[in-house]
């Protein structure tokens, strides 16, 4: 039964590297405007990852102008994602960084992790 | 040609369309079905065909069921369902998912999940009672079901608490997004009544 579900799954998007919560990433999204296609960048921190095979997704949070937080959830296998660039890893102690929602400015910084 | 199949609900997943949008998709393992009986106006007063689905060990069927299928040497089939059609079909004809193409619309008939004995709020969408103003134990109560001294009783068929679910439900006008002839799979956009593994009937949409 589950094998039949697996058989029709979407292909893994090869342009998405392994992501971890706390990573600062730049997501390049394909956007169709009429017959023209362009690429939009969405840069922010990965605050959550949901691993569920075909339906896996991750949420990126960024602070827009005037300190307004914007969160966007992407499907891991979406063909609309052109590529994801990991710009830095951060030291975090949680899997879901929901505490970032209450933080702005200096307190919203994460300590960089080198590896 | 009759557009109808019997199948089994596999489960739901997400698939991407050409534009890259994610669609909620229900997978149905449908067919192969065999025509097991033809009903005609002369003999039965209406025209229809009986389809069979699901090959099983012959020991699973009763002698009567086997005898019914034996006439045309069909494999032992577990489920038999009738489809109304005026199309000419013969006993023994095989129907597969190739009947359907991506983009067509279908109705899917199934038996909804049983919910047991449920209150009027869940079953019929009643609003329940007031939460404040000194009320106690009234929050999910159905309220009055009838009129006053005239007629002095509750009319039959008035909505109230009772058994919910496990009834025949039709999901109309679902769009086909996937047809896999190799695995006998059909994928429709949207939800389909019943649990995973439940028996469903797929028909051409009545409202096109």
C-alpha cells in the first residue's frame, strides 16, 4: 500500500543541500509573470524543518523593512525552487527556532558555527 | 464505452502540476475490473452492467459466488457492483484505468468513515447553547427540536443526535491528475470518502 504511494512521489530537488535549523539561507524561487519567468531571492534563517518524505518542507524567516518578520514555507521537492544557498551555519540548541519570533535587532542574532 | 471502475483507496499525497503548484491528490488502485453480468431492458427492465474487482483465493468465496463467476470462467472476484449504462458490453470484458485520461473529471463514490453516535453540533452543525448568562451544561445541547402544543410532538426526520458516518458519499467532479497503467493507479485532485483501503467506485462526472 505505502509502496504505491511511494511510487508516485515527486523527485527530490537536487538543488537543495542539506539544511539545518539556524542556517542562514538564500532561496531562489522561480516566479512566472505572464509568459516571463524570473528568479526571486528570499534570504533568511531556517527556523523549522519538517521531514516527511514527499511532503517535507522548511520555513525561512527574514526581517523585512520596519522590523516586520516574514516567514515563508517551502516544499523540499518543489520544482519552483531553483536553488538554495547556505550562507552560514549557526549554533542553536533547538530544532524549532520559534523563539526567534519574539526577538528583534541585536537579540535576534545567532552565534555562527564553523565546521 | 462505459466509464466506470471499482477500486481501493490507497491514501493521499502531494503532487506538483506543470506550473509547479502542489496539489492534494488521492490515489486509488482501480481495476482491472471484469464485466460479470449484463442487464438488459428485455429481461431486467433496465440496462446496466455488473463489474467485479479484486482477485482472491477461490476459498474466500461462497459456492454461489463462484458459480456466478464460473459461467464465463472469470477469476474469483471479491467485489461486485452494478453500473447503469446503455453501452454494449459483453460478459468477460476487461476494464482498466486506461478508460480514463488525465484532465477528465470523475465522481468517486465511497462509504464514509464511521463516527459513531454524535451530537447535533458535529452531526448537523447546530450552534449549541450560550456559553455565558448563567447557563450550565448547555454548551453542546441541541435545543428545541419541535414546535409547541400544536402539533405537540416532534416531526419524524427532525435533525438531532445520532449515528454519523459510514454512509454512501459521492465526491463530485474530481479532476484526474495521474493515470498509471502499469500499477493500475488513478490520482484525483482532492479528497475521497472512506478510510485507506476502502472500496470506492469511480464514474464519469455527472455534472461536466
